[in-house]
């Protein structure tokens, strides 16, 4: 489906806009500015926010090219493979190996939400949190979520999750 959507896209750039995660209103502006300034072919965020609402923890990820933040020139975009998980990593590795790629260090630009219905399981998110540079729980979580709510609809997201699934996912 991703390959079909990309084939239909009419612009010069393609971005990933995951429907169950959150992006800062300026995310694409920051990434486009980096593409223009560096003359690179693709841009990713180098760190992102990791959020587990049911476990009430939020973190700043470890650094890497986060696949779900890709902004790339359509004309050099490789095809996604057919793997159920990991095809975005394969595509990102190919872009890094063959083209100019820049990362932008704006963790608040993207919030990867672990809501219990993700394609990846809880162990995957535990691994991401285990490698994170900063994890907030308890009072730190509440304070960070308050700050994040100024730029992303995290409270509405929590309300929506509660309405859909009042029982947190099992570990």
C-alpha cells in the first residue's frame, strides 16, 4: 500500500505521516529547511519522543535515523519490501547507503506512541526505552506531558485511548 501511495503522489517530496503517532506542527518545516541547507536527498529526525500512555512513561530516544520521520525526494525513493515489519528500516538503510541523508535533532518533532495495538510488540518498546537517553515517569512524566500538550494533542489522545480500551495492554 505504501508503494502504491507513493506512486500516486504528485509532489517532489514524500514523507511518512503515521496515523497513530503525533508530529509537531513545524516538523516538516524543520526537515525541509535541513534538506535545502544541506542539498541532501532525504531527512530524518535523529531523536524522537517515545510515549507509553498506559505505562505513564515518556522518553527521548537514542539517536539514529528514525524511519517514521522520513522526508525524501520522490525521484530517488526506493520501494518498500513486502516484510510485515522492518521494511521501513531496509528502505532507510538503502537511502543512507546510496544517497545524501541528513538528520535533524528535534526530539519534540515526533512522538512515537506505544498504545498496545501497534504492529511492534511491547518487548520492542521496552528495548527502545532501554536505549533511551532520558526516561520520565511519575512526576517527571506529568511535567513532560504538560509541556508536550502545548504542541501536540496528547490529552485528547489519552482520552481517545481510554474510550477505546479502558484496560491497558498486557506485557
